[in-house]
């Protein structure tokens, strides 16, 4: 295998108004290697990716060399022509088109074809999928596929452009273990062909399983590139955040009075006969394998996809929650897993996102928003949850993942919601920011807010949940007290669904 250099950058910096996002970054990527790019949210990873893809231009003095070619004013088109492909978290695919169209049509447009050559398109798509060794019907609509298979389509599309470096941003955030294994098998297969990967993830176990080398950024600065053999979890975390971080195990508190009761709710194809109580001021952890029905339960309670049968009670009285508006009016808020697509209006400011749930409170009698009231309310919540930077006028898309998540939570606190349904709150967030989100959730519970927390990360569940419910194949497989439960007990229920109940 040829391990010669594919990409080299030197003295790459990027300055935005008032912020130096990158400061003198230098690194190289070899042909046929899987190179991990890691760092806390806000470390500069996304900025660097956008420079490599031609979306951003670096400050003067930077040097970018691709296979010996020195880039001057790298554009997205030129970056793609040179073999760099980026697969973002949203994949940038077309859900209403077929698999074959997503893979091959854009290539035809790039060639300037006057008409779509359907036969050539199908042949191209079929060959790429065969090369990857995956069985996906090229005529099926992309939006009907699982996230894992959509990701394979995104990789396939990159290969139609003869990609030599595939940059993947948090590619496993919504995948099950089996889907992650399939993705890694394909990545290793392509690595054997000489294709390189720049792999961005916060999941250290996966990074060690797949990566050859690690480049660490901290606060926009380059800390070094390290071989896998010389690193372990503690060393890597210390490099990323400048300190050793361990999950804080918060004290568990016994709560008695039920606030929300779910009685025997079912939804065809999602979950069956689900019953539990959420008590005042507690964090109830809901965990299990991906696909076990956890998110579907939250969405049923919130009224996005109401249950087909069963009852939901608030403070002992049955309520009808047939839409999100019903739930919001009853003091229930939903923090979705995908904060970018479902939790934020990315092009709006921090202040505008915070006040979106309380427009009636900041509007005058003519229905017009009073900016002074908006800014005062936003500034109050920015300070209370320590959103950084403290710039209400900053666009939400420019915040780090951890601060974006705080904004999503804050908009519901501003409405004085008393029940939070929180789905994977630290997904795609670095270890330091995770601890801050954990502290915020525990503080909210101490203030009397009740929380249902869905998480795939067992250390997170053990750290902050007062009680734990384990889901398996749409059913409750076990319920545990937060003080005594272990990872082994949870996994036994999640995988085997053993009948014995532990409380």
C-alpha cells in the first residue's frame, strides 16, 4: 500500500469578526489511512473541514497542497475535482429521489449532459454499490431507507466523483452497533484501495477501533498528530480538554409524587403496552439499543405520533395529547435528538431562537415583537445557562454543539415548561460539554422540573438518572433504581430481555 502523502496543510488560520477559529494549523493525511480529527466542540474541526472543502478561505499565509498541487483560492468545485468529498451529518442527499438518482445524477449534471442518461445512471449506481458489497435497490426512494443505508448512498455518491479523501462528520451518531460495524467494514475496504478518510467523532471507542492516526485540536490550535498505539482514553481526553474528565455521578433522589403517568400505551410497529410514572423533579432514564422504541415513546407523549391505545395522565387526570400544541399547553417540552434539523432555526440569532416559544410575551398589542423585551429576555437566559459566546445577535448555526443544545433547552425554560422530554442530549457533543449538559439537567431536576432522558450512552444514564427503564423491541424489558443499576444489568435486559424484574 502506498502511504505517501495525499494532503498537507501548513500555517492554516481562520479569523471571523471577533473570533480566531483556527490558529496556525499544520497536518498531513496519507493515502490509504483513516485519520481521526478530534477536539471539543468549538475546537475548530468544522472550520477546518470547510476550508478543505473550499467553503471557507483561510487567512493569508496558509498553504494547502493536494497530491503535490498547491491550492490557490480553493473552491468547492476545485476541491471535489481534486478528490475531496465531505459527508456531513445531514448527508446533503435528496430524500424524494431514488438511490440511483442520488448516486449518479449530479455527476451527469456536472458533465453538462442535456438529458438524463437513465441507463448510464443505473449502471453507474449499480457498479458503485457492488463495489461496496451492499445490497440496496437503486430504484427505491432514498427517504424510505434507514439512516445507515442513506449514509452508504452518500459514500457511493462520493465514489462517483473518484473521491480520494472522504471526510465524515459524526458518521455514527444515529447508528446501531451492527450498522457501525458495516460502515467500518466498508471504510476498511476502501482504505485498502488507497482511499483516505478524515473521521470526526466524539465516540472514543469507535475512534480507537477504526483510526490509524489522531490529530487533536484545542481552542483552534494544533496539539499534534499521534499514532493509535501511543494513546488511550485518558491521554486523548487530556489532550482534547487540557484536563482529565470523568463522569460525575450525581446523587440519586427518591421521588414519590407522580407528575406524568403512562398507562398501557401502544403504537403499531413502534411499541406495545408501555406503562410507567414520571415523578416530580426526577430524571427518568430511558435506554436500550437503537430501534428499541425509545424515541417513538417520547414522540407519542409529545403528540407528534400519538399512541393508538392507552392513557396519559398529568397530575392524576387523563389528558388528550394529540399534537405538540396540546403538549406545550400542558407544560410538556421536547428536546429532539437532531437539534440542527428539529431543534433550532439555524439562520436565526440566538435571541430569536430563545424567544420563539414566548412570542406572545414579548409582543405589543398590535402583535409586533418589541426588540428591547426580546433582547432582555434572551440576555437573561444566556447568562443563566452560560451560553457562549454571550452574543444574542450571533447566528445559531455558528455556535458549538454544546451551546446549540443549551439554546434548545433554554427556549422551553423561557416558556416555564415543567416536563422535559430529552432525546440524546449529548449526541455529537464533546466530553467537556457533556458534563455541562449533565449539570444543567440535574439543576433543572433540583428545581422541580421532571425529565425523561433518552440516551444510548450507559455512563450518561448511570451518572444522572434517578431511575432507569430499559427498552427492548418496543417493550419494557426492565426497570431499575438509579443507585443500584449497573451497565451489565442494563445490557442484559437490552440484549436478552430476561424476564426477571429488578427494582
